[in-house]
C-alpha cells in the first residue's frame, strides 16, 4: 500500500516523506491528497460566498468545514512521537499492544526500523495502515485509512492522529 518511506527525512520532519524522483513524489502527493485539495477548495469557495453574502450565521457554518479540512490536511501524514525503551523491546511491545487494539492485523517488516501493519483485506471495507518508525529510543507512529484505489480518507486524519496519540500513550505506560 505504501511506497518506500525516507526514514531519516521522516524522523527529522516528524511526517511521512517518501522516496523517489520528484515526479514520483508529486504523483504520490497528488494521488493521496487530491480529494482533500478538492474538499478544501470547495469549502474555501463556500466560505468566500458566505463572506460576500455577509450573513454571520452562514459565515459560522462555512468556517467549521474549512477548519476541519485544513487541520486534516495538516495531519494527514503527521507522525506522533513518544520516547520508548531499547529498539528490540519497542518492537515487541508496540506490536503486542496493537494486536490487542486491532485484532487480526498483519505485520510487514520493511526493515528493523520500519514496520508497516495492515488489517485483513475484506470486500467493501476500509483498509487501515499503521506505520511505525523506530529510532533508537523514540517510536513514531502514523495511522491511515484507505478507500478504493488506495486513496487516503482525509476525514479520518484527525481521529487517526488522536488514536495514534492514545496508542503511544498506552505504549509509554507499558515500557516505563
């Protein structure tokens, strides 16, 4: 589901950054963000129309989706960070915790420092992808939900970010 992740840049910027040529990265960006860009543009147009109309109620109603889409776009590739223990213990503990939270997940080791976890593919279901980056004592996590064609669902960016924070908070309690 996921193209090759640039580990060092992702850790440095605390967001998922992919490897490849600039053309490949642009294609990934547009493919993953295009629905969000359309929704953000539509909500901006709705907001602009409300401002032109001058109705305070309409402006308030237009502000909420605009804020939600803008925050979601900012969080769509954001990594959540927590300090863990040693590398091997972090690998074992995070996977054991995720098995309890998401039964039936499948682990795909990309490297000792990058773990990608997915749920079982079922017809007409949403695909969940959990990316874990392990750097010395730090653990970084990102949860994504994909629909048909492996397009990230923008509207799940905020709940996924909060879920990542919650899981890593429980992880921190376990390793400390």
